[in-house]
């Protein structure tokens, strides 16, 4: 799959989160178009150019957050740093699997962190679903639109989380830290997941359609 | 890809899977179902997006000096050899093949023509493949906790409805059900229960709870 950077963010490392670049102001259509977040731009530079400067930025942003997250699950500081190191090294090594039309950077790193934490702490491999094959022939323009839509939906989730009452927010945090059982989670709703879910579903339907077309050729 | 699926994994079970709090045996059934079902794949991705937001917003902890240096130094080290995850084989989705270590199931007869193959488990639960001959009714079985049963071949019916390939029956503690396999090819399911019970071939069939076999 081609890079979204090529089509949407010609100056990858300069683009701040969801900015409107003033130099593009002459083109009204582009002026209002939101850009990909800087985290996504870093990740694409890591994936496509093996860009170590972008990796350092990703480290500066996610390293302390990952450590905070892992320590909240009860891991001592030293072990938390081992896990952070392991997760970020996995991000570097598996960067070719990152697809912003399927998952936002934070979501992708969250998955890796959960998998690695289970592998390391419980010493068992978490069963994971079959991967969907990303096809070279995929429609890049549609992918770029999908990547932006997922970012916008994730932003909505972020705002929804910020608006929750402290007790409810704490429940959500505990749920995604892995501290609640499924029966406890059943009673702890609070984030509106419906819209991001239908957006992801649309992307999957399009992917299935493309895969079917490829098979018929 | 997906067959027509009408019975899905409940959202809270998918959330627990995303968060890593679901036991290994159930996680296997969730991963196998998600491999077959885009509705639940989207549900899972939505929970992972929410998890990502929590990860970004939960608060930072200062990293020790030298960590960046160590990490940057590790980037160019040769990648450890990683085995590719097992691929789908026939009716068995990737995660099931992975649990089978890439081999075909080694069935053991448990009476009444029913066969099983244990494929995983830990202190919290067990997962197994079950093969039920067409038309065969499986005796009443209560259970202590959650039971997830995913159909891989054929189908079965009970009081809760009809379950085809890709469908998941979710039975909570106390539900008595008598699943009966459809006519046609044998019904093959992958099931997860909360207790790794031992099967005793000398017990009368009525005492053999299906999924606790």
C-alpha cells in the first residue's frame, strides 16, 4: 500500500496535529482539509523511510505515556521501562504492518503494548485474529480519506473521554488497562464507540470488495 | 470470506479481549471468531481505538536517562527470527491452527460418537475442539461461568436458536441447553469454558457435561 504521506502531507515532519497549513491557504478546498496528526506522519516516515529522527519523536511522545500506562497496571518502574523498550522496538520492527486506514497510531501501539505485556508478564502468547492482507493494488486515495476519518473519530473519542465525570473516566481507564472483567465492563459504558465502529466497518467492507475483485482477475 | 453470521461475541467480551483481561481460552475463541466476522473485527478495532486514547491521556512517567540511547542502539540490531503465525487451514481459522501448532486435530472419542481435542487452557479455563455427529444431541450441561462456542463446520440448534458456521453461542452460568447437531456433515466447534475439567470415559453419558468434558 502506498504511503499516505505522498498524497496528503508533503512536508511530513513539519505537520503538527490536525493543523491547517497556511501556505496552502490560496486553495480553498485544501485550506479546510485537515491534515494527518503528527504522530501518524512520524509513523509513516518510520514505515516508509526507516526515519530514525521520526522514531525519536515517537519515542519522546509515547515513551513517557507508555511508562505511565504500564505502571498504572502495577508494574514496578524498572520492569515498566523494559516493557516500554520492548514495545517501541516492536513498533520499529513491525512498522511495515502499520496501516493508518485501519488503525490510528495510538490504537496500533496500544495493541502492541497489550500483546507484549501479556507475552512478557503472563509468559503466554495472546491468540490474535488472522491479519487482513493489505494489498499493493489498494485504492490509495480512498485509504487516505479513511485514515483521516479514523483520526477524526479518534479525536471525538478523546473529547468524550475528557468530558466524563472523574469516576466514570476512572472506570474507562481501568477497563482499558485490563483491570476489569467482562461482566464489570458490561456495566461500565461511557464512550460512544458507535461512530468509529461504523467507520471502521466501512473500511473493512471496501477492503473485502477489493480483495474479491483481485481474486476474480 | 465471511459466512452469514447472526450470533456475535458480546461487546463487553470483545472489550475485555482488547484490554487483555480475558483468559487465554476465551481469547482464542474471540480471535477465531474475529478472523471470520468483520462486524466483530470492527467492534474490536473500536475498543482498541478507545484503548489508544486512554494510553495517550493517562499521564506520563519520566523515563530514566540513557533509555533513548539504549533503544536507538537496538534499532540496527538484527531482528530476532520470528515464526509466522499459523495460517487458516480448511475450516480451522489461523488462531485455532496456531493453538494446534499447525497440525491437524488429534481427536479422542468421548462417547456417543462425540470427539474432542483439547487445544489450550490455563488456570482460568480450557478450550477444545468438539466434533458432534449429525443429529446427535448433547446431554444437558450446566456450567459455572461463561461458555463460548464457535461453529467451524455444520451447525447445531438448541433453545437459544440455530447456530451456523461463524456463529458463537454465548452461554452464561446456569443456562441448561441441549445442543443438537444439524443433519449433514458432523458439527465441529471450538469451545471455551472456565474450568479445565477432566473427562472420565467411565462416567455415564448423562454425567458428561459437553463442554466440561
